[in-house]
C-alpha cells in the first residue's frame, strides 16, 4: 500500500494550496480517506475526512476554508486549502481506512507565513 502525498509548500497568509494523495495497493473506492496534520509540539489531528460514499467532516478550525474531495477513477483524494493562516502550518498526512485497516502517507509540509 502506498499513499503518495504532494502539493505542500510555502504560502503567505490568505493564500491557497491544493494537496493531493494518490493511493495504490488498496481498493480506493471502498476506503474512507482523510487528511491529518501535525504541527511541532502538537499531536496529530484530523483535518478533514471523506467517506467511501462521499460524506465529509471537517475540524472546526478549517470549516469554510478547506474542502476535501475524491476522484475514485484516479485513486486520489484532494484537500483544497483556502484563506490559509499561520496556524495551519504543519505536516499534512494522507490517511486511508477500511474496517480495521488503516494506512498513512509520508506527509507533506505546509508552511504559512504571516
């Protein structure tokens, strides 16, 4: 199983980034997919998740700014991040889950400058 995240980088506050996570080795359409993040000194936290049938949920801190989506034909999940804030700075991890199985990607760094 491989979850390859990309799209991180350095952006100014108020800017936008789009993260992508390409999955292989799993039946993508049957997995719930999510994005987590971990800032230095903090625990890893859920940012957004999308179920196999498309329902979504978001952390309160990103509601209205971030949008998670999936393309089952491309085995890819996206996180569109708008109106970025310095407190969004973290390593973002892609996550796949189905029943008792879960997998993590390698993480992509997002840095938001003030």
